[in-house]
C-alpha cells in the first residue's frame, strides 16, 4: 500500500529544501520525494495520506554510538552487572525511534545482547540496529566487564570470529583506556600497539567487517588511523587529564582514508561547559570544528546509556555543534547523510531519495530555522513502519 506524506517543506537532503513537498512510500521504500504535485501524481488512488502543512519531512536521524545494555542512570554499571535484559534494551531502542532516530549502532554489550534484541524485533517498527558484540580489550582493561578481554593474537582472532558468527556488523576495539573502568588504563593511555590494531583490522576484514576504535589518547588515535580502522570513537586527542595534542598530519590521514570521527557527546555537554567554563570546554570540544576543517567526516553519536546520556534526546547532543558554530544545515547533514556514509549505508538510507529505505522523520516547524523543531516529532517511519 502507498503512503503519501505531504509537508510544508521536505528536505530530500538538508542542502536542498523543497517547499510544499511530499514523500511517497511503497513497501518500506521511498518511491519519490520532492514537490507535492509531482510526487502525489505517482501515488495510487487509495494511498494512505498524512498531511503536515506546518511540518518538515527529513531523513531519520542516526545515533552511531550507544550501549543498549546500560540504563543511563548513575548506577548504570551496577545495574548492568546485575544482568542485562532484552526487554529493557528493546524499550530503550523504542524510545530512540520515537525521538526520530531510525539507525542505531550499538558499540558494546555482553553476551551479544544487541544481536538478541535485533532478532526479537520480528518485523516490528524499530530503528535499523547495527551491533558489535563484546569489544576487544585487554585483561582488566577498559570495559573488560563486557567479556572481550584478550591475551594474545590468537585470542583476538578468536573473539573476532565469535562476534562475526553472532551477527556483528562491526568489530569494536578499546584502543585506549576510558573513564568508567576502575583500575584500567587512563583515557589517554594506549591499550594496543599499532601491530595489534593492524591485526584486528585485517582479521575483521576477512569477515567483511569494519573496525570502530575507541580512542581518547592522541597516540591511540594515531595508531588506529595507521591501522586503517573505519571510525574513531571519541577522538579526543588527549595526552593527560586536561591536555590535548591535535595532530594535523593524523587528521589529514583520516580525511584522505575516509576514516570518520564520532564525538560521542550527549546532551551532558551543557553540564560540562558549566563545570569547566567556556575556555576549557572549547579546548575539549574544539576538536570537532578542527576535524571538520581538515575534511574528516563527523558522525552523530551520544554514548547513550552512560550516566545522563539518555536515549531519547538526540537534539540535546546536536546542539553542541551549534554552540561550536556549525550551521544548522551542516548539523542535519552530520545527523543523516554523513552518518550514513560513515557506516557504509549511503545506498540504503540517510536521504529522502527514490530507492532508499523509508526512514522518514516529520517534525513540527523547520529545523533549518531552529534545531528545537526536532523535539517535536509528528511522524517517524523506520523502513516504512510507523513508531508507536
């Protein structure tokens, strides 16, 4: 059955708004998107209609870094260790869809929870879910509690094989330490050397899988780039507690090789600015415009599941880019088509274009005039299925 969506404006791409537009969906796929008269002429006579005269239709949003195993509370780690439940993870995924997110990448769980959630959906309306399974780490290293600690090249290969067999879409490696693992490496300290990272990339490639590298430290980022990972998560360029070393040649290699960066900043950025002050916060978050200037593709991801990093406020995270001086058009590109490109999904989703999946978000108002419009979803379709 055809579904015809008309709106005051349609954004086939954020750079090409169409006033008084429409989107035609058939069998979960976009048939046409553009001027109303042209699109509705292609609709079947009995098409279901949704009219939003003051709304904007755009591609569904991305969140490329979440942890469905965590509940975003201050006690999230204790709750996780007590046991992750598929029903809870499903509920978090559903809240993301209602907020306008139609593609999600889970970058770390235990016991292949993400894959179990995906298998449980059985045709229901839900975001497209990409999963990594347990990340590769070192004994007692960052996020070792996910079960991915390795001790040798052989155990690294074995974990990659296991994750691939369980349905992983990406291999995650903790190239540096992090802040939620007591007794592990500091955020700026490397956990794997360049040779090991190259081994991980090569073995993942034997399964046709890309590699996402958690890397706060400048050395870990450089080693991950040299190993040719696909995405750098956090990409902080830390060398100490509040010291940074943004390396121009590394950013240039990232851009040249098509390695994307995900800031993993949630709506918590406002609290961090208040705590650190504008100058220190600019020193930390300023890596994002710096990466943009170097031509590095930026991806939208929030580390949802960590304390305060909620699942249902993608806009709060995107407003960081506006604070940093990014234009709203550019921010919408990062949240849709650029994130699709970074995950290798440009031929699947990220734009309102004939032949792509019907991942459609309709909001009240115009997000090109105010990002706050994204807080008012009127309709969300994931592969043609409406959020409930």
